[in-house]
């Protein structure tokens, strides 16, 4: 099948496809299984009926968005293709224009870039407690921080608290110089980086001095009641069930809580159960809680990261299929595939009124 498109304004088309023969165009052809010929504002799409029609709809929507001023970044085209494959009638503008922070430190608006991210952002707006579960680089923490900043700027909360378990804050860190805060500071670095990408560094420092923004190890949450707060628990797979329960029971009036993590990346000592996997089982079906899952297609880092995750997934499948003599185990003593099912089951179970996204 051959489809011919003609765009009067070549600039939006160039913003979407980049240079002829460039990386964006090559990746689109490879991902969609089509051949593109571009000359000026004219585009010819060659491929099977379904693929060619899909790329036609994709280009029409993306070019219209670029013409309207929506920023198009490298990697958006293949991600938009995946979105349209899963939801053929989706309006890409409603996804890409859902801006949380108008201008980040890099000059780019912060908005969801995949269908899973859009559902996650909608859940963060709607539910008092949201679980974001999936591999690294899918924007779980970054979007949660952006939503916290948005709600703080809109005066819907009075402060933001970002917490992480510092699982090595015991014996091994005890040999390092400095205070406890200095020793655990490297574990908090990703949270500082996200904030500095959204707010002026000096403003972040002032807010931290005033207690409006707090970044702390999970242990600092014990005994507190958090009211009118946007609180994020990051790397939650490294909590114990007792720590997870302690964190969740800190939620007070007007507080919005987000728990992020990857059940397959458990760094707890061997034999310790993960609080995230436990919570995903115990709280499933509880009204008012959203569970959002991400996959390799939602990775916003270098596309090589997507391929790395897929390679490891294939290895996991091969290991399960061949039945190795001794299954690989994660830190909580359970098989890796058991942990993976804790996250994957979020996609498999549906039910009205359970608050799942």
C-alpha cells in the first residue's frame, strides 16, 4: 500500500521527522515497518495496509501538534507510535499537551510522553495514594515530583516530602566520615536532581531551609503525621513490610502520597521481604488507591535502555522456560519471577470501584 501526504508548511514536518535520513526518520521506519520518502512537504508511505495507515494518522497528528507549537523532542515519534498502536483512536494532543510544569530547567515543558505516563498523571491528580511500579527510566519519580511541585505552586499542599530507604545506612556507611545526613545524601541525589530541573536552585534551597521541601531517609518518617503534604516514597522495593506500613499510616488530612519502585530490583539483604511487593498484594482492591504499571515502552531515557530491559526480560523468560537447576533469588528470598509477577499482575487484574488506574 502506498499513501501520499502533502503538507503546505514544511517546518512542522521537519520538526517531527528531523532531517531526511536522520535518526528519527530511520527509527520510525524500523519501528513501523514502512518506507518513507520525503521531498519538501510531500511524504510517501509504503508498507502493508495497517502499518501505512497507522503512520499516516501519526504524522497528521504530530505535524498538527508541531504547527500549533507543541514541542517535539527526539524519541517522541516512536513513543507516539506505540501509543497509537495500543489506542488507535487516541488524541495525541491530549497526552503531549498535559503540561505539569511549563518550563523545566532544561527549557522543556514537563508532560507525559506515553499512555501509561498519562494514566499515571491522571491518577496522581485523582487519588490520595498512588503506586507507580515499573522499570527504571519510565518517569515514575520524576512525574511524581513534578506533580508535587505543581500542587505546591497551586497551593493545594503546604509542603513536599521526598523519602527514600537508605538500606546501607547501617554498618557499611558507619565507616564513612561525616554526619548521618552526609552519609545518606548520595541516596537522595536523584530527588535533588529532579527538583533542580523544575525549580531554581536558590528557590529550592530557600524552601528547604523553610521546611517547605524536605528530602529525608524513610526512617525520619516514623512517629510523624503528615497533613496537607505531597509525600513521595521512592525506591519502595527496598522497604520492609513494616517500613511500608509505617509510611502509609503517616498520611493525614489533605495529604497526597505516591509510592514508586520496581519489584524486580530488590536490594534488601537475602531473606528480607520487600514491602512494595507485600503492599501490592495486601492493598489490591482497596478503594481509593491507584495502581499504575509501566513497561519498557515507557522508558524515557536513551532508547538503548529499552533494548537493555528487553534483553533482560528475554533472559528471564528463557530461564523460566528451560527450568535451571537453581532459580535466581532476589533479596527477599523469593524467585525473581515471583517478584516480577507482583508488578505484572497490575496489568492483568481489572475491576470496577477498586481505584486502579
